[in-house]
C-alpha cells in the first residue's frame, strides 16, 4: 500500500513511518512548513530543525521526503480564526482546526492526487473499520483533536503508534537508531513566539484584543476593569489580581465565569459559579451517521478534562445540546465538546454557549 506519512520531525511521526516501512508499505515522507518566518522552532509547524530531523529519519528508513509550504493555508484556516476568537472573548483550540483543515483536510486530498492509498500520522489514536477509538496510552490520547473526521476519511487514515505507549515508542526509536529517539516534545502552541499567546494575539489583533472594559460580578455589579478579554478564559484564577478593583480587596478568590464579547465585559465570581449544567455546540460533525435522536455519552470539554456523563441531543443546523449529569467546571465557548462511548469517538463540535 502506498502511504503518505506526515513527518513533523518528532519521535512519534518518526516511529509511525518506521512501522509502516516494517509492514511493507511504500512510504512517502512529507513535512508541512506552516509558518513563513518559523519563529518558534518547535512543535509541528515545520521549523528548519524539524525539517532536517524528518529528512534524516527518511534517509535512515530509505524513503523519499518532501517539504510542502502550507503557510498561507495555515494562516487563513488556523492562525487568523485563533486571533479573532481570542479578541472576541472566546477560547479557541487551534489543534482541532489544524487537523480539520490542514493535516487531514488538505493532506488527504493531496494524497489522493498522488495516487496514495492512505495518510498516516504520529497521533495517539486508533482506527478500526472506520471508527475512531482512543489510544492504548490514555495519557497521550489525542482523539479530542480528531473528532471532525468522518468515517469515509477515517478509512483512509493510519495511526501506527496508537497501539503503543509513549515509552514503547521511545524504545522502538532507540532500537532502530532513529535520530529523533531522544528529541523532547512540546505541549505549547507551535506558532506562538515566546509561548506568550496574549502578546501574539495583541500583536495581530491590536486594539480589538487590548480594549479595556468592565469587570462585573455575577450580580451585575461593576467590581473593576480589565485590559482586554483576550487575556482571560473561563475558569481562570491566575492573573485576576491584576484587575483594578473598586471597593477594596475581596475576601475570597475570584474566577472567570464568563466573557461577554459583545459588551467587552469580564464576569467573575466564586469557583462554584464557573460550573455549568449544559452547553450548545455548533459546527457539529459525526464520525458516522448523524444520530436521529438524543443519546447518552461521555463528553469531554477540554483536552485534559475527564469525560463526563451527559445526554447529547442533535439540533438543526449542525448543532447539538449537551446536558451533563453533574455540572462541569470551566465550559469555555470556543473549545471543543467531544462525544465518547466505550472509548469510541462519536463526534463533537465547537462550544457555542455554556448554560447554567
């Protein structure tokens, strides 16, 4: 089988490609250059070092390697929406959109044009009969970022490291003598210089991201001022001490419980006031057929969030309502809500509204 293997220059994609070669597939290594200036030098955006590392691994494996410049697509589909969302008081997840529009959207079409049978990546996930399943290594599972893939696309995708733990991947790389075996990984946003997303958003959005506004409590009383909604997200506690408060210090810690983008207002309150019983998700997609009626599922509202029991009801217009059995903390508009059942991803969408 002819397989296009996305090569980020990290150990996971390196081992994924090596496993495919061992299995007898005809592999083409492909690294995507996603930034024009490559300021960050880490992650999966195609920095010079990452490109060199991916090329070195392909040489070791005896497979061809190509570099594809997708900087314009990445800026339009991922970076610009990321900046716009933060500027209007939402908390985006760029990895979800990158997978949807770039790594699998564009790459799948390219692989088809090249006559390839499948696309492979180093994601920690599994596919069986067109079904997206959680990885064996639950600590590294990345299915939260992959929910938008339909079964037709999943049948043409391979996740070779999904059956392994991270420790096994490292051991395999060492055993093969791959140059990336000890390469560290980053959990940061790959396109943000200095790992400071606030400064990045302010630099791109300007006044829209730094416009001061009122800070109100949940009773609607003005308790201070903020310096731009882009610096805050639902559930946040750190950094609220910098807010100018009226009426003197408060006796209990404050948490962000809401961001009202239209009013440029930050809403704060007690931690328990940041919990929500339900949400509405938009741009909902399903890995298989759209359910005809509501169903029970475990729903994850952040990558590291423990999936919570809920009832999911499809709504008209690619939307869905999620009602939790127990209120969940920090349900942030802009993040993804992903639906699971017995380790399988059923679908998901972007949180549009969190409801009390």
